[in-house]
C-alpha cells in the first residue's frame, strides 16, 4: 500500500496532448486562406492590366489603320508591336487572351475592347465620349462610348457640309474636330471626326467618325479627272473641258507614260490610246453610264541647237557658229540686249560698240533656244590721258629744310598709260620713269625753282604733257609752301 506521504510526479495526459496538437494545427491553418486570397488578387490584377494593355493596343491599331484588328493575333504583326509587351502577355490566340493559369478574356473586334470572362463589362482605359450627335440626322448604330464608327443618312437632295458634337467623359477632353465638308462628295469629304484624349496628360486618344450619306443619291455620275500627267508633264485641267494641247520637252521618251487620277474613287479609267499625236483617256463614272473622254494633243519639241561661239575685239562682240536662218540673242547680265536673225547662208554676226559688261549668246532655231555660250567681258572705257594728268598732285614736304622734297602722286587709275617724269632745275635735267619723289638741294638759304614735266604714253603715243613750275622759298621765308599746281 502506497504511502500517503509519497510525492506525486505528474505529466500531460493523452487527452491533453491531443487538444494541444489540435490547437496548434488550427493556428497553423488560419493564414493559408488569406495567403491564397493575396495570390488570387495578384493574378486578377495582372489579368486586368493585360486586358487593358490589349484594349489600348487595339485602339492604337485602329488609329494607325482605320479599323480594329480582326483578332488579337494581328497586334503582333512584324511591322510594329502595337504597344503590346510580349513579356507581359503569355499567349494570344485569335479571339481570346490566354493567361498561364487558364484565365481567358473575350475580344470584341467591332469595338476593340477586351472583357473579363466574357462579361459585358469592358476593361477600357482609353478616353471616351458620353454623348455624340450630328447636326442633322440620327446615328447608326445608336451611340455607345466604345463604338467609334457611325453612319448618318440624310434626306434626298441634301448638299453642303455637316458637323458632329461630342460630350467628353469627366476624365477626357476633346483635342480635335473636323466636319464633313461635302455630303455629296467622296472619301474624306463625307466624314466628320472627333478625337478625345486623357484630360491629364493626353497619353491615350480615341477617335469617333461619322460618315454622312444622302438617301436615294445612288452611284456617283462623276467621270471627271482631278489630275493628269503625260510624259512626266502635268496637264492643267479645267472643269468641263476634255480637250487639251501640250508641248512636251525635247527628249521626251515614247511611248508616253500617262497617269490619270479620277475625281471620284468609284470612277474607272478605260483603255488609254496614243496615236503618236493624241492621247485618248476614257473615264466611266460609278453609275456605269456616264462617260467622259479626255483628248490631249501633244508635240515633242525639237532638239535644242548647240550653243554658238562668242568672241571680243575691243568693244565689238562677234557671235559665230550659228545655224543658217537662226536668231542670235545677245545677253548681258541675264537679259537680252540685242537680237539678229541671220539671212542667206550667214552663220555669224558682229554686235558693235557694246557697253561695259559681261555678255553671253544663244541661238534660236524653229522656236527652240540653245544653251548659253561662254562669256566675254567688255571693259569700261579708259580715261583719257588728259583726265589722268588732271589727277596728278605735287606736294612740297618740309619746305624750310636743307633738302626739301616734292612728292608726285599719280591718280589711282593710270588707264593703261606709262608715265615719264622730267625734272629741270638750275642744276641740270634729270630724266626718270615713274618718279614719285624729287629732292631739291638748296645753296645756302636761297630759294630754288624749276620745272617738272609729266608725260603719259599709251598705245605708242606721247603727245600729252603736264608742266608744273616748282618754287621752293628761302629757309628764312615765313610763308608756308602749299601744293604745287599746273600753269
């Protein structure tokens, strides 16, 4: 029998251990659902961001091409990854965005939007309008912020321009509008547009367009041309005129290249014919019955004659090397100053007494003018010898010095003349060419005088002289000695 005083040694019972383990297990399991929720939320955020990326890319594609891509795969064409980051988009099929976890988002190629799990709620991050209306008529289809292309049918007989008005969403702003300039016209003339952008930074844009059409208008009957080029030369077209005459430059290659452009995109150009003198261009309107036939008569200019030869003798200009019966044109400074038509078998002509300037010449044969000849320059007329002599000056330097000097200064332009200076004094005669300074030596304080003779020679002539009497006063003289002048 155990002693009542024996110490009791205790521990955990089995039930207690089971309870503790259960509590620990419950505590360990509590964060797992929350962690799973974080992971799932992260995946959903990624999917939403990718869906927005695809939507934006589809609208960038629309802005560049005028239509939404038929499938998401078209966004990855080689010519340009339309802002789609391949690293952020695991896979793209024709109509769905496929996430690696199996998530799919549906793509609507009529609106360019991507929706999550095929729901009707688009993931759109582009700016939008909340309302759109035309100045006349109703939109078709009815307006929706994600639909960007509409049509308005106007009553029969409508003409002129039409406009559209849009109301931007709170986070968007209208950046440009354009009207439909002519509802009976073609192409852009019948389309009005509004472009909206992000109100904060205008990073993203969306463009809405409305095409106006006139009820009962039927196919166009416009068979006119808006432009026409023949042999590389544009024909100036006049409304209502179909017959034209042009002259093509020399050297134009045949057969001629004919490039017509119809005013209406629905018109067609028939078979173009060229008989060597006339080009015929039939144009059929979109209605299939209205036909206009354009006829352009043409000639090709004859080859240009060669440039003549020009030469100079004094101020007489000779032009030679021209063809018989040609008209010779004499140019100075780019303008015609004289013409002469040759007669008989003559091939040259002399233009006498031409004024100073640079000259060229051409010849005109059968209405075709040659290139310019080389140039010759007629010099300005030389000053006369008398004019040159009148420009000489004589100056006495330091007249009170023991040996004063006289400076002989010729004019700047000697006109081709050669000067000779002859000095005569009481000491004898000194003959020097091109003298510029004469030194006069005094005897005591007596004045000295003499003569300076300047002779000019040009073209073998020496018959013009200038005689200057020179007088140097005594050193004690008080009056200054000025410039010496001729008799």
